[in-house]
C-alpha cells in the first residue's frame, strides 16, 4: 500500500490550466488532477480517430453511390437499346416469313470474351452499338429493296391473251416487217387496264397512231406505256399504286381490234415485257 502512495500522489497531483481571454483582463485558472487530464487527452485522441474513420466511410459511401447511379443509367440505356433491337427483330421476322427473301444479310457473330463474372459495361455497350449498327444497315437494305420491288413492273396490265410479242414482226396494216417494241394483249373493249407498278403518271392523252395512251414513271429507271385505250382513268401528275385502274381497253389509233399495246422501258430503252408479265 505504501508503494502505491507515491504513484497515486503523482496521479492526483493537480495541474493548473490557465486560459487568458482577449476580452478580459484576468486569466482563468483550472486545476485538474493529472489522471483526469490524461483521461481527457485519451478521449480526445479516440474521438479524433473515430471521426476520421466516419469521414473515410462517408467518402466510400458517396463514391459507391456515384458508381451505383452511373451503373443504373447505363443499364437503362442498354435496356432501351435492347428493346429497340427486339422490335426490329420482330419486324424482320414478319418480313422474312413472307418467303420473298431466303437470305438478307450474313451477320458475323463475335466471340464472347471470358471474364471474371463481373459485367463490363463498356464492352456490353460496344456490342449493343454494333448490333444497332447492323440493324440499321438491314433496315436501309430492306427499304432500298422494297422501293425497288414496288418500282419494278410485274404481272399483266389486262386480262387477255398475247397476240403479238416483242421483236421483229409483219405489221398487220402495212404488211411490212418492222420491230415491235412491246406486247399486244387482246381483250374486249372496256376491259380494265391496271398499272403494273407504283408510280406517277407522266402522260395521259392522245398520241396519233397510238390512240389514247398512259405513260407511268416508276423510278429506278422503269417506265411503262399502255396504248390504244378506249377510255383514260388517270391524269398527268397523279400518283398511283400497283393494280390501280388507269384505263379501259379499246382500238383507238392504228389498231385492228381492241387490245392494249404494253411496253416496259428501262433507263430510256424498250425492253422485252415478257419476263415482267410472268413476274407476279
């Protein structure tokens, strides 16, 4: 007990703390035992360490929150892109189911890289971007092909029979050999004559020996001519669709009987319409 007395005496030895304020003349004195002062210093150190720890955790929290917000935004963007791809895929399946195209585009499938199980946002965005680019190219290809398909003459302009084909022939009126630049389709007077492709009427009227004529421009270099009609149903500048009524058969102009003289032009030159008649 006597050995502890000197130690206890030192621990409880008072320590004077003097505070000198600027606004007062007299100083403030505080007497505290040494052990109490040491305890206060210890608690202050613990408080500083604890506060620093909370600050570090707070910084980590804000960093994680920022990363979470970024990832959420990225996934939202990816979901929108994937939704667009699925919609386009559905459209393509509907088109392909028609059986008009057996193969539209061979898309190269990239190999999936191995990873550590974590989602690589940038790599995924790159793959989605490539897929969207492929989808866009397919859409453009289909638009071009559909436009060309609509502009290409197909089928018969009138229900009848072929009485004269494309090529050299003996003219039924002059008896001399000359080149026939279309096909003659015989049908009773008044039989409906229909456009063989989408287009715009560039001429609808009388043309000397050709009688009542309709000329339609279809685009992609195609034009069609329908001559010797008894009646015209369209006007110049009128937009028409494939199968639309444009005239009625007749024998106007230099004709020996009711029929339609049908021509197909490609890039300003007459071509044989026979292959277009069978292209229904």
